[in-house]
């Protein structure tokens, strides 16, 4: 859905008459050709969300990013926009945190290799050494984290800083982040939870799904907050199971959904299609 | 999956060597031709479940139901079977309880009319008069229930008794059964809950789904027990939604899933494909 | 997704810089408050499609439909728009054509009754008398069509004219329209086909699906053109089946999908979310 | 669904009274404890299919495979069974044929590595060298095939023979097998086709899906026969798309479905759940 040479503008503001006209009018006056535009007005909260993909459409289009930002800053001030402008080919840099399970990491790495990931994995961190070989085969650095939790999180922060990574993706990391670290990464840390939230919050969801005898199991990608498994949901999917499925079967079946849901969420983030809206998300398609 | 002139034998017992051979051998010796057979051994609980559909396959086949039952009672005693034998064309008689919402009732009535329901609705009961016209147009009796809860349940029991109905189907009935009445109908009372249990147990699930910002909504058909929304699950399904869906949208989208999930559960019951297995179910396909 | 008191503007034109700005700027200058806006630029064909839902947002908003149309005609001329303006509560009037099968008609009628249909069924026409009782119970006129094909189509045209209906919905009508009639209704006649097109075009798709041993069956709602089963697709869905399903099972399972897919397509039309784009469609969500 | 130390018996025969009893009675008399049993009688063709998983349940159970086969050969002769007996932990040996696209191969290799593949990849063959590194990193031999078709197929046959592989899996191999080679591998060669067959048979299905404007795209795993894209279907799945999806988007979205459908089909084969039934399949779950 993105195009080379194009720009992605995302913005949010209080909803009022004229925002769309203000933004699109400005783009038109500067020969910005709109390739895609999606918007959503939340009538309950009064917030407005917009994502515009545009490209040079004529001679008045600004020559570089700084001039473009300058042009946009006028309308941004007028409507009190929270906004972000990126080149559509500037890939979101992510650090992936894993534990022992390889399915999510392998899926992300293979998508990256085959050009199907809209973000760039720049490093992998883990509290185990098991997935080092897989990571390094893909030519990426693998950082074994110290056992102490505070040291662990400090190390993750250092890796993110050194790799100029904005986002952290917990790909079955199996560790609860401290409230402080979660706050620091608010809106920039994504987790895959192996249940269809809010069902089976917390530990061992497949065991509890088996005990409860559910007929569908699921996975949920969400932003991490200090409140465990309560962060804003980005993507969910389910798979049908029946009475014959043991806990091990559920775990095995669940792997495919977890990997798929996480990949979709990472791609949505990478394409700047995800907005926070209180404890919910707006995810343009 | 059923056939005219055929019989359905359902059984459950402690699992051990020889059960299948005992049952199928007996059928073979009496010229019973097996049309379909499904079985499941729960290795955790040691329970065995079996559903066999069979028909006359030769001259030694018993002439009537009594003789067939007599033949089966031998193997039933040997393996300590809980068992049930019905003609495949003997339809399960159900009373449907509704409140004001018509979508589940209309769906069941139309399936009955078009031959797509594997059970027979013999009466409709309600604490409102709103769905009388719809019910009576389909030629079925409609009973308005008294306001008092005890009287209400007594009246439902009377309607079921008079109509020789074994099962009660709560098709968005919006009333919690008393523990005593739920116990009395154990394994014979089905409810459709408008969420993907165990998420959003209790009241107003669509409102809470909206607040939580889930990306899928669902419905759950389950047996009613004294423990609200905790009964054994028979069938579940979900539908994708996104940030644009208001609570009203969720309610509207959810109606289709509720009707479909309930119809599937009623058909599974009617075809004798559902077994209780502790707080879970075995549902053969 | 629609709102009382609001307007829906749909438009299509050759894509160029400034269309969005032109339309939204005009709305802003006349105090039009945008509630929803979706657009799509087809880079292959160079066509642009837009649907804007807006409402009065201030004193400059035109007082009536005529003035609003006058205001819009300026921008329409400037950008050579094909455009349409309707009140969001002005329901699309449809005539439904049926044969003997009731599932699609019943589903549409019940949705209408329960407020879940974004169009208004104003009459039912049929070449059989079987569904008269169902239709009339819902308080709608039922027209039995003559046997002769030309007379049949003339009668449908007359019913549509008398009922001021714009669209014809073939809800398992089982008759092929003449090329002339199909042309006359181009973009205004919707059919539900009981297969996942382009698989199993033509007659008896469930029989052929059974012969081919497919593992999913589907249904397709599409615009009718002179080229049978080749019209632009509006909506499709599938359901899983397995080797045990007989042709009759497929027909029975397929009914649910047919009714659901048709209802979704009618709602998309009724909400003015469907655009023709050559032999394809643009369907905003 | 399989268990260590267990045996899988698959059989097919003309359907008649007593087959199930004959098989299960024999197992019971030799202390075979049935863990799972599925069967299907095709009333149209009169063929019967059965898969029984059983284990030692007492002292009379045969001590080794030869004795077990001897025991079974009696009932096999009596009912004229086509039958096969394998240990449940004896994995089906497969050779995977690929071209340039890596998504299906990577998915299979990762499933193998993580214990989620019910077959064993013993070699990879390809007409390009591109996927050598991926294959060899997983410790598997990679054979570059000669350009000449006859030589190519001879080499595949040689690799299969040397690796004692029974089955060939075309994981986006992009070459049409010769009729002779397809015949020789009848029932032992699996292909993943990147469309929802029978729609878009032949080349460039995503391009044609885009032209046709379908709202769902799919993938089909089927046995290869001399009749291109007409072999018996094992598994299918679809994914929703909309008007915004370009051909490249369809190709990208399709990769996930292709890999998933192929993995499911390979697992079904590996678990001996797939039977040929004329030009269709029986796939037990």
C-alpha cells in the first residue's frame, strides 16, 4: 500500500470543521498528489485521525524533507495537530525480544528476507542463547541479556539506542516488563499474547483454554502497558479447534496464529497505520 | 449426515480394550450396516465416547426398536455403557425461550420451515409478547410467561411437559435461570451468549468489547448450568470488526453470528453429536 | 456507519492533484462537517473514487438539498465529476426477484423488519407463487410473473417503475435475464451466485463442487451483465466442507453463505459504498 | 493426534456389513487398544475408508511388526482390504522441489526444526541455486537439477530413491511434470497451487484474480496427475482482499496462505489421514 518516493503523513487532533480541507488544501497548493488517504473521527471521544500518502504531483512540491515539514507546520499549528511525516520507504527500525520459542522470530526474519516485512529488524535480544544461530544466519546481531531484570531492561534500552531502533517487539519474550520500562516505551512496544484477549489473560492460556473447552483459540498483538495484558489491541485472529485437541495440540496450532497476528501488527506499525486512541487503537487497512 | 430408516446409537463409558469391537461386533452379528461411526477417547479422563449410525444390512437385523434395544442391552451391561438409541428421523423436540430480539428465533423458525433444522421447535415461550405474531405465522404456539420468576420457570416446565419437549433453547432470553431450574435441566438447556466466552462474561458484552477495543467479536452456544456463563461450550464463532464499529454496529454485526452459532449448536444436539465430558463437550462433526 | 441528518456524496473522476482538496475545501467553506471519508485512486486506470459523509457543522451550511447540490455543482464541473448526493437516511428502494428457495428472501425480509437492512424492499416478484405468504406476512406486495420471458421482464420493469425502485436484487431467481434487460439495468441489478466465482460458473455449481472434491464452497454477489456470471463482483465468502458432505449437504451449507453474502452486498449498495470500476468494483468498508 | 509406540492402520475396501467389526474385533482379540478411529463410507461409490490408531493394551498384543502384519493379513484377505500399517512415529520421508520463491520451503523447514511437521524432509531439489543456503543451514542436502526436463525428472527420481523418500512435494516448483513422471508418482506427489481451484487454473492466477476483481484469494494443495491442476484436492484456504490490492499485494498476501495450506496437506499426508477416492480425497481430521 506504500509507494516509492512517496511520503506518509499521520496526524491526530480534536475533530472540527475543516481539518481535512486544511490538510488536503495545503497539499494541493504545493502540488502534493494524494495516493491514499484514510481518516476516522471518533464521535465518542471527539478525536480525529488521518493518514495521507502523497507524492510530488507538480513543480510546486517542496524539494526536500525540511521544506515539506516547514510547509506542514503551518497547518499543524492551525489545527493543533499531533503529526508525523516519514518517507514511505523509510522503514521502522525494530528490536525483537525472544525467549526459547522460534516460530514468531523465524516468521519475522523470513518475511524480512523475502521483502514481506514493512519494518526492519535491526537486532534480536534474548534471555536465552537458543535462537542465536537462526538470527546470525540472517546476518543480524544477537544479544544475550543478563539475568537481572533491571540489567536486562537497561541492556535492551542500550541495544535499541545503539541500533537507532524506535520500537521493541516482544515475540514470545515470556518476561513481564517493569512498569517503568513499559511506560518509557509507551506506544513503541508491541507484544504477542497467545490468547484471544480478554479471554485467558495471564499465564498458560492454552492450558486454561483446554480446561474451559473452547472451540476457537486465538492470539492478540497489543501495545505493552504497565497493566499486564491490558494494553491497546492492534490485531487478533482465531483458529478452530475441537474436543480432540490436547494442550500440546493447542500450543502447536496456536503457533501459526501467533506468528501471523504478530507479523500483521508489525506491518501495520511499519506502514504507520496504527494510532493510539486512549486504551484502544485505530488501525487503518 | 443422517439417513432415513437408520438408527443412531450414542454411548459413553470408561475406556478399555474391546469397546469398539464389542459394539461393532454385536451390530455385525445382527446384520447392522454401519453408515457412520465416530469415537473419541479422552486420555486425560479415561472416558470413551461413541456415536454410531447404522441401518438394516441383512435378515438378522431386529424387526423393531424393542428387540434392537434388547440386543444392545447385553453389550451395554458388559461395558457399563451410558447409552441412548434413537431413530435418525426422530427429531429432538425443543421449546425456544425468547425475549424481545427476533434474530435467533427467526433464524430457527426459517430453518425449520425450509428443512434445515435437525430439531423440532414445538413451542415458543417469552416474557414479552413481541414475537407472538412471528411465531404464530409459523403455526406454532406462543406462551407469554408470568412476571414472577418462580412462576415463569414453572410455566416453562409445564409447556415442556405438555409438548413432550426434552430440551430448552434460550434464544436471547435475557433471564438468568434459577440454580434449581438449571440443575433440573442439566444437559438439556442450551443458551446463546453474545460474546466469545470466556471473554466478556456477564452483561453487556458488546459494550465491554467496544471499550476494550477488540478486533473480533463472537458468540458462544453452551449448556446452561447454575454457574452463569460457565457451562460447557458447544459452539463458537467470531467476526472481524475494526475501530469504526460503534456499540450499535457490534450489536448488529453480532446478530448474524449469534443466530448462526445457535443454529449450529441446535443441529448438533438434534443429530445427537454432542456429549457432556465434565465441564467440556465432545461434539462430533 | 451512517448518521441521521447527514448526507452522502459519492463521486468518481480522472485522478489528478487537488480533487480531495477541492471537494473537502468546498465543504469546509460551507461549514460541512466530515463524518467519514474514504477514497481510492486506481493507479492502473487513473480513476479516482470518493465517498464523503458530512453534516451541518455551522451556519454557512446550505438549508436544503437544492442549494447543497448547487454548491457542489461548481466543484463537480471543475473536476468533471460523476457524482451523486443522497441523504444518509434516504433508503435505496429495491425489488427482490425470487423463485422457490426462501432462504435469501427470508433473510432480507427479517433484516428489514429488525432494522438491519440499509435498503428498503418495496416489492417481491417471482415466477412461482410459493413465497407469497412469507412476503405478504411482512406486509409487502408479491407479484407473480407471467411465463413468457419478454412479458416477465416487462412486468419486472413495470413493478420497479410503479414502486419507484432503482435496483433489482436477484435472490436465487434462477432465470437468466435477457441481454437487453441486463443492459438496461446495468449497475442496478444484483445477483447472488451459489459458487465462489470464477469457479463453477453456470448451472448446478454444488453438484460440480462435489464432483471436484473442493474443501471450501462459496457464494458471490455480483452485478448482472449480459455476460452470464461474469459481472463485477461485490462480495464473496466461503465455508469449509469435507469429504463427508453430499450434494444435499453442500446445498444446505451453502444457503447460509448465500444469504449472508447477498445481505452484505445489498447493505453495501444501500450505504452507497459500491462503485463500478470497469469490470471490477470498489467497495468501501 | 498420534502417540508414541502406537500403530496406524489405514485401509480401504468395498463397503459391506462387518468390516469395522472384523477389524476392531481382531484388534480386541489381540489386546490392541484403540486410541483413535475414523471411518467414512462413500454411499455413491460404495467405497469404505478407515484409519485406526492403536497400541498395546495387554499381553496378547504381537511383539513385533511382522507378527502384527501377519495377524492383520487374515482380516485383510477376508474383506479384500487395501491396507497399510506404519508405526505412528515412522515419519513419511519427503523430497521438496522448489524454484526461486522461499516462503513455502522456509515454512516447511522451520516446522521441521520446531517439531511441527509430521513428515521428514530428506532433501531439497531445485532448478535454481537460490535456496541452497537456506536448505543447507538446516543441515539438508540441496540438489541443483539439470536444465533438460527428462534429465531433471530422472535426477529427482534418483534423489528420491537414494534418500528412501516416498513422496515428492512441489513447494512452488513452477515446472509442469511430464505425464509419465506424474503417473509414476501417482498418489505420492503433492503440489501447492496459488489459487482457489478450480478458479484460475493454469498460469498467473494472481494476475487473473486481480483482473476479475475477486474479493477472496486462495491456495490449493492437491495430488499431481497428468491433467494439470485437476488432481485430487487435499486442502484449500482463502484470505480476504479488497479493491486496493494490487497484483503484488495479492502475491504477497497469497504467500501466507500457500505456505499454510501446503503445511497442512503435508501434515495430513504424514499422519496418514489422506486417502484417494477416485478424483477426490478423503481427509480425516
